[in-house]
C-alpha cells in the first residue's frame, strides 16, 4: 500500500507570513494551481483504477486540496477505456478535526515572529502527538488492516505542515522505527505547499498464538476463535487461539516531493497571492486541455 502525507496548497496567510493554525485561511490562486497539479500527478501515479482512501483536515485549505486530488482521479477514471467510471461510486474526502494544524492560540492571525508561541497559549507538541495518535488508531489503522494487502491500495492524507510532522513521527514510532534516520536530525520535517511524504506500507498476516485467552466477546456475543461453547449465561470464553491483528511496517521513500510543481511559476503583480475564486475563468483556463472550438461564439456557462 502507498501512503501519501500531503500539505495543502498555498494560502492567503502563507503568502502574507501570518500564523494560521485553526484560522481558516483560503487558498490563493497559485495554491489552487498547485492543488490541481498535485491531483493530476497523483492520479497519473496511482492509475485510473485506483480507489484510494482520502482523509483531510476539515479546514478548507486542506479540504480543497484533497478535493482536487479526488476530482483528478474521477477525471482519469472517466477517460479510461474501461467502464469502471460508471460502475464505481464516487470517491469521498473524509474531513477530520484531528488533522487540523497546530492551534497557535493568541498568535493566530499575527505575523511570524511577532509573538512567542508559548506565551500565546499555543498547542503543545504533546497535544499534537495525542491528536495524531488518535487519527492513526481510530481512522488509519482500520483502513490499513482491511485494505493494506490489496494490490494498488493507497491512502492520501491532506493536512498541514506541523500536524503532518507529528503524524509522521507517530507512524515511524509505531510501524517504522528503523526509518527515523530518513528525516535527519531536524526537529521537524519540511513540507512545502503541496509537498508530500510518500511511504510504502506493508501489511502481513498475523502470526497465530495458540493457547492464548482472548478478551473478545466478554460482555458481548463473540468468543475467541476456536473457543469451546459455553453454557447460556456464562459470558466468559474458554481458552482458544487469540485473534491477532495484522503486522504493519512502514518505509519512507520520498520526503517533500515536489515533482508536480516543476515549471509552475507564480503570477506576478499580486494576482497569484490573491484568494482563489473558482468563478474566475482566467484561473480555470490554466487547468486541463484547451476546449475544442464550437460554432457558438460565446463559451458555455461554467466553463
């Protein structure tokens, strides 16, 4: 399984050098271009048959970037020569508060370096780690266990630089302890806008442990695999092979990957740093192939 940890596209606050953690700063016009480039790149890398699980922070800069990935995959499937575009349900982005950026407290909305984050009541690194662990335990691990052994399986997580760093370090601590050297000695990993870390996740069948007593089913109806039936009213299972979870290992193969941004230049005159407006035809015209001319002089609505 391939795992992509992606930072969102450039935002208005990024361009202005402003602290934006929980502050819901929108993408700039340049950030929207970055997101589209990212989507096309990942769609090509994964192939038209890919059905990745897509998670994102519920802040719009991350959600919009993730949606660009989903839209590119949908377009690739629609253009594929096979019929899976019509047969498969649309991909969805699971938006989660756990993936929000660090809360900068009283420094939110202020310029970088203008306030001490400790004095501003910013979220601590330990608090961010707890959020990252909760995401891995509640959302990511079930997907890895259920889908990790399928050919072509993938997960895309779109969030923010600091929470992604915390998430990566949790993943390495749990599933890839020998991979920590890949990050160097820096306190945090650098994540440029739409830069991503790629990892390969290997999910192996569990090794059976015969003779163990499983707690599964206590207070419910399930019992351990191979357990002997018990009389009605006795909810305690007898000894049997304990249900083991699959073994998960992780290897980092790319850090702050930016291949998709090669040749992309920011529009001058402040236009690239302005808030993205999807109604602007001048921005949308950069995306995708040029439309074929028709006999009608005016372009169709919403083009």
